[in-house]
């Protein structure tokens, strides 16, 4: 798929500061520097001492990407890592016959491409953007030297890899031990970030994945996911309005897990 990458030039700052954000391509609020990023303290990798962030800025190049852009592909020699400043990326593995399984979704503040970059082995997954995003790319050699020189960043990378490992184990457990696709979909919906709907005990889930992508996460076809969504609606378990899904009978979904 052809797409255009917008490289963000580094701008001079007044008195070393300047505006931390500027309006960029694809309607993104572009973050120019890790040092003045307004949400760095909220991000797993970016909450580092200022000298470390300055060193990170020095070796990274920022760019914006459109939806469905491929950052790297499974089997490719590792070029380096991407630090996600905004947006989300799906990381998937693909079979020879074209089937795909989404292993996980990476959020803003995460570093992707870590395993291959650290080991020198080919990338294990394909990374594709789910929406327009900004990322900083760091070449492999520069990243390895950066970790050697900055112990705080190396510890943070170890923590990130540990979280990925445990999340992957949980994913394997619930996919492997689920007895039906309905159970897998119910568990997927209950695991999504949600907000309570005041007054009625319902919870609202904002879904940005297509039925195809949900199927790739739970090991089912798009047709099966669409059929199950229709079944859940008829049974009064959920209501769907565009990308907004409301769980109106949480107990009913949980009972699917206990069968």
C-alpha cells in the first residue's frame, strides 16, 4: 500500500523552549521534542530525566503516518524502534495463506520493534497504524548505544518487555481456554476500557476496531464476529451505535464465560 510519510523538521526554540506542539499533517497535534512533551510523564517510556530525553531527541527523527501505514513487516531485518507519540498500532502475524492474527495493540507512549532491535533477529510481527499517528524512529545502533549510556532507559525497556510478556500470556490463556467464539468475544468486550453510564449500571465501550480486526484478535472470521454481535444485540446484552457500544447486561456476558 502506498502512503506518504511526513517528516517533521526540528525547529529552533526561543530561549530553549518554544511551543511543545504544532498542528501537523493528518490533523495531528505534532510533538516536536520529548523534553517539552506535555504528556511525557503519562507515558511508559517517555517519563525519563531531562538529560536522557535530550539524548533521545538527538538520535531520533519524527514523522507522521496516515491510517494503515506499515511501519515494519514480519521477517524484515530490524532497522530500529519506533516510539509512538500519538495514535495506535496493531501488531500482527500473518500466515502464508493470508490469515492474520493481531497479537496486541500498541498505544501512545509505547516502543515497538524492541525484540528484533535488541536481539538482532528479524521483526517477529508486522506493525500497521490503526489511525493517523506521530512516531519517532531511532536506528538500531544508536538505540543500543543510548541504552548502554542511560541506565534509566534500559530499565524502562526491561519493564516494557516484561509487561508485554505477561499480557501475551494472559491473551494465550483466555484464547486457549475459551470453549467457544461467543465466550472469546464476550471476554474481549469485557476487557476493553469502559466508562460507566450514569443511572442505569450500563457501561460504554468505544470500539475503533472493525469486525475483521476484532476477529483477528480472537481467532475468528469477520462473518462470525458480525453474527455474534447480532446475536448479542438480540439477546439484550449490548447496544451498538456507530463506534459506541453499550453493555446493557454485563452479567449476561459474564455468564458466557462460566459455561
